C-alpha cells in the first residue's frame, strides 16, 4: 500500500514538473521569443532561404524600431514577412543612383556592399521616393516604418505593399540558429 502511494506521488510530481515546463515554454514562445524560418530570397545575401532565426518579441514593447533593424511583421497577405527597417517616422526617403537618402542626407548601407559588387548592368535599387509609393506622402507618418529586403531586385516590400504599421511588427531578429554551420548574429 505504501509503495502504491509513493508511486502515485512520484507520478504526480513528474506530471506537475512537465506541466510547469510546458507552461513556461508556451509563455516564452508567446510573449518573449519565437522561432521563424526565412521563406524566399528577398533578404539575400544577409539571410538565406530556409535560415531559422529567433524573433525577439519584447524589444518593441519597451522601445521603438531602429533604422536597419531586421524585423518580422504581419503583411497584408496574411503572411509574416522579414525585412529591414529603412525609414522611420518623420523621415523623408529617396533612392537615387543606387544611393539611399534620408532627410536629404546620403546614408551608407554597408550590408549591401558585397551584393552591389556582384551586380553587372544597372543598379541594385531602382530610383524612387516616398511620393512614388503614395503621392500624399512627404514624410513617413507616426506609427509607421518603411521596410525593404536586402535583395532589392527581388523583394516585395514597402515599395509594393506600402508602409508598415508599427503595431504589425512582431519583433526584431538578428540570430540565425539553423543550420548549425551558419549560426551567427547578422546586422
């Protein structure tokens, strides 16, 4: 009889431990961090199709997106996109001769240098301004960001889907954890 009670207590302790572990894992995944797989080539060469990354979901609950952050957001097609923040609220934005201009000042994009060196014939990023996206835009309004993929010739981004509402941003990401041979922090 005593052995049966001891076995029941042990079973109950294991059950409680497993339930607590699952609850903690669910809380972490839902509120703090979640994995995501890169789907497509729009962020090449920075991110490859199939890369697995960790999304930090708490960063923007206490702060704002920063220029060049890599973010995951809910896109209009009921799909999550991963892109780079280029323009912030209050910014004017223009591309001319493959050069980014924010508020009239040229801005370096060092993460594109290797890709630009591979381009033969033409530019990586075609010329455009905010007015080309929406004729009513002079600056990016509060609560929105302008995002682009690093593979500018093959990226469905703010040039096509418009500005992204900050409330649609799930979080930012910079850690590739799979495949193991490619584990790294990207900028």
